[in-house]
């Protein structure tokens, strides 16, 4: 792996976790034990996210050097260095970084290069005669910049200038009022087995063209068989990973952060053997221009209707709405444009759904999670914040339910971590070696080991082949891979919180924005008394500057 990838990380992205009603105290019964430590190879995925920008030497414009005449100091046979030129070859990498190669064409003299990076900063380099010089630069903000280079031959009193426009690889987030983009139940055909339906993102409403990724809440419903849904960019090969799994009769939602094709579309593939209905609601999108970066917070509970935290005490009535202040409250700055949440519903007295939306707006025709009577279920949510810093949660069921909201991070113009989406990659599947994750054990993945410039990981975690009730918790590990290899690892704290809940014989997915912690090792805890199979897919990474 290139040294240029090892850019120091300043922001630590905390794992999104939420306390599990009724199971929280179970973690005190015994310590967790590690079952499997591995380091997924992300080199190819990260290396693939580079773009080259070129401006050939013949685009150079020659100008007299300041304070020199054209004839001053002419070298014998050089005719004033008439071929002086500079070719520019830029390669963007990581989220904010540029590697610039400057190919100088010159007589056999020393030359100086002055670089205007296009962001208000500059740099210098030197060369002798026809030679290439290489430098790197890290931009504070993602975006498009014009890099200008001036090569100066002071002896002959002549300079040449060239420029190239580059766009950084990282993407910032722009929140979008929750909006339904797709609902096959209303006038559209059901998605046939092993077929895809297309969802227009780029160019829809006020969403610009050139969108790199989108945050969608995808729901599958009217299911008559088992299967899975895979979201992927239009015009690309469908990955072997999945975003959500379903069984006959289930309605299953899951948040996805998925790349958008060059034509502005996302594909949703039905991997079941019978047709299904699909619903897709947008809450924001990513572009390669400065907007809102991500900042993680230590997960903190902002709302719990069971004890009146953040709202009135008592269940949310059927078709009722609660509102709570998020921005400008408990670590979330007033300038936050959107928040990342883990939302849990528990003790519902009927079937229904929850809709999370910015306060001051009408509740949209969109949902974030669906539930059945008595079910405890969680889902990741990214939601814009109202102008007053508040969000609202509506209970779409006809009977009351308890609601829990944990804030795990926020998007703001002052945040520096940008998103780098790449081709989905499966980094863990316990079914492959037929070694399920035992109850009260955890699996450690060195996702950030060797990648200190990463600040977090966008994952889809799926639990399947469950033998009983429990929950999955994802949290940073204080140990490095080397600690485990050397036997110097310390005991890992046992989390009393979770990312998803499961019951016997169910398959449950959930998006996790997991933090790298101090070591880049992420733990996946099976907090139940029985084996489970664990599947982890990675869809992209956050990087700081």
C-alpha cells in the first residue's frame, strides 16, 4: 500500500449503538470472548477510487521571468531555453488528497516550480533540465480546484505556465427533506424475481446531476417468499452483497448509502424467487463539492419515552408525533444540517411504522422503520434538522408505542470527514467456514488497521440462522491486530447497547456507521445465549483531511 495513503486521522467516528430494552442488564452476566480476529484487505477498493487529470506540455504558455529580459543570460545553443514547458499529471486519492507530477521540459539548467493549489495555498519544487518533480497536497474541503504551475528558468529569464482542473475523490452530504422516490404499490409494477427496478436520484427535484451516493430508506413489503434486496449504481455490475433480507410475509426497512450511477439512477434488485413491492425514501445525497462533512459523537440517548427523556413521559399515541431538540443540544452544534440516529421502537401495541422528519415540516409520506405488535426493532436514520434545531417522530401505528432515539453523529459545514464510496465488498461471513459466532462471543475485524486516515466505515450488518433472541452490538476495540497476534490484548469492555435486535429463526439487517476508534479494530458482539451467523458488507469509508 502506498505511503501516500497514510494520512493522519483527526476525527474518530463512534459506532452507532442503542440501548436494548429488556436485555441491557444481560451483559453483566459474563465477559465476552473473542472468536476470530481478521484484517480484511481493503487496498484494492481504496486504490480503485482514484482519478487522473492531465494537461500536456503543449498547453504551457511561455512568459518572461520577472525582472529579466528575454535575451538576458542566454546559454550557448539554448536560444533562451525555447522549449521550456511543464506537463501536469494529477492523481486524486483518499478523500481530500492530490499527487501532482510536473514533467519539466528544459535546457540543462536549474529551474524552480511555483504551485498554486487553487485553495489559497501555494508550494514550491525544483528540477534540473528535463526532469519530473512530484509533490502531494491535502485539501481542507472537497471540491473542484484549478492547480496552476509556473516553471522558471532564472538564468535565461523565461517562465512557462500550465494549469489543470481537478476534483477531489471525497463527497460531502446535503440533507434532503424526506421524500418518497419509489413505491411500486401505487401504479408501478411489482419487482419481478431476479429483476431490478430503477430509482431516479440525480436530477430529481432539486437534486443536482453528478450525485455520487444517496441515503435511501428502502422497504420491501408484500413478500411471498424469502430473498434479499441489493442496491447498486446503475450502469455497474451488480455486487454479490445484499442490503436487506426478507422472509415470506415480512415488511423490512433498512437505510442504505448507495453509489449513484453516471446516469443519475440507482438499481434495486429483487433476489427472491417471487415478486415484491419496494419503497424508497430519500433523506440526503453526497456530491464532490463542499457541503456538510461528518462528525461522530459518542452515542448518546436524546429521547426515551419510557422515562420522559427528551420528551413527555409515556408512549407515543397512535398517529401521534413527538418533537425534540437535537441541534444546539448535548454536543450537536447549532449549525448541524442533519443528524445520524439509531431509532428503536419497543412495546408497540399494534403494527405500524415510524417516520422521522425535520420539525416544522409536515410529516412526509415516508417511513424509517416498520414494526409489528410487541416487536423491538431498530433502524439507522439520517434526517435533516429543522430550522429550530428540532426533529419530529410520528407513530404511524393506530396504537401507542415507546420510542428511543440515540444520536451517533451529525453533518455540518464545519465537519471535515468526507465520504468515499466504493464497490461493496463482503468482509465477513461466518457461513463460509461454517463457524457461527457463539453466544456471548465477539468477532474482531481490523477494518482500519493500516488505514489511519480513515475515520469510519459504512457497513451493512446482517444476522441470520439465529437460534434465540438477542442483539448485535458493534463497537471499537482497544486492541490492535498486533496485540491479538502477540497475545498482549487487553479485555474488551462489554457493551450494553446494540445495533440490531433479533429473535429465533429471523434474518435481520441494519446499516452501521462504525467508528475506527484508536486502533481501527471493530468488534461485533453476539449478545445472546445461542449461535448466530454474521455477515458484514462494507460500502465505503469516511476520511478526514
